[in-house]
C-alpha cells in the first residue's frame, strides 16, 4: 500500500487500533493471557479491554512490536510502509526526518519493525544456489557503491576481515541469509540444513572447499568464478543479485552502524526480497506483526 493511501485510511490512533483488532482477532477479540473471549471494553479511549476470567487488562498492541509505544500509531503505519517501500532500506535519521520524530525513536521503531520480519520458510528444493558475501570495512575509493569481492583481480572476501554473510536462494523462489562469524564446513552445513531439502535439491556453489565437502552429501555442481563462465544452469547469479541489493542497502543506510546489528539488516533484506511479488506486503506485515 502506498503512503498516501495509508495516510488516508489510518489517520488516527482509533483507526489504527480498529484495523489491528480486526487483523488480530477478526470478529472475536480474545484475552492474550488466557484466551478467554469473556472480555469487556474499558471506556478509556485507547482500546483497552478487561478480561472477566483472568482479570488482566490488555490492548490489541499487547505483546506486539507496538506494545508500550509512545509514538502515534499512524506514524508506525507510515514507518512500516516506508521501510517496505525503500529499495535500499532506510536509515533512522531519514525516517526521523520523514515522520518528524527524534532519530532515536526512529531507530527503535526500525529495530522493532525488523524484529517482526521473521521468515517462515519451507525447505528449498530444485535448483538452489549457495554463496557468501562480505560486508563492513571501508568501501573502495574507485567504486564506493558496490564493494564487489567476486572477481579474480580483487582479493576475495574470504581473505579479509569483513563480516561474512552466508546465503542460499531457491532459483525462482525465496532467499535465506544470515551473518556467520566463521565460514566453516560445519557452520555452512548447519545453515544449509536449516533451509535446504538435501534430498530434493541440486546445490550450486563456487569451488570453495567447504562447499565441496558438503557436496559429498547431496547433489552438487560448482561454478568456476575465475573463468567467469556461465555454464547453463550452473551459476550463482540469482544470489549475486541478492548480494548486490544487500550491499547497496548496507552502504546506503547502515554503514555508520556497527556490525552488531548485521543480523537485523540481513533479515530485512531477505524479508523484502521474499515478499517482492506479494500483492500487499503492508497487510502481510501487519498480520505477522500481531500474530499471537
Ligand atoms: Zn484472560
């Protein structure tokens, strides 16, 4: 949903609360503590309910990324839309300016929004590309936008002190990626086991020895980067495309933050890649954000 429509549809806290209640509960609001539907609305104007069974009081925001917020919900909705629409992610100073809120508030909202971008992925099957990329350090002067490690004349990231991100993509499908402090056979193997159906996938990687060892446990084909040769289906171009997005987001929005938050940034990039063909990512996000 675009900003204008969100602004028009959710002009007030009341409108946002009514929407979140219908997304979270449908027609049957329930106590998040005991599940009882024997509840009554308080007349405090902020959508608070009382549970007649366990006597807890709650709102639709309880237990969600919005709980205890002092920021108006319409700004939250706009922030979510801005994050989802930002191709290269968005920085907290930028979000602060866009919404007229302090940078620190914007930063906390961004982190909350990223925390709700949890992926619920099926195991990948078919042709699956695995690779790593490296972020952090200083961008090279010649080409600040894309710190590309993948060509033979540059030292590969594996020899640098940058932060490795391991990734896997199902060709024509979804991507999964996460920071991995040490790229070892054991770490790569555990990562792939979480995301790939080893019996139903053909793994494509470059010739990094760790992948070659994993290749003994499943169907596997390798690309020779040095030859810059695309052998039909045997390439990792899909994942390279995702790395390009990730690196642009990193340099565009995150380079002044520490690697400590790399996980959140990678999560955001994966989430946005995976909802890229969804008809309404905004609604999908809200559904996940208030899911019990
Ligand atoms: Zn209750």
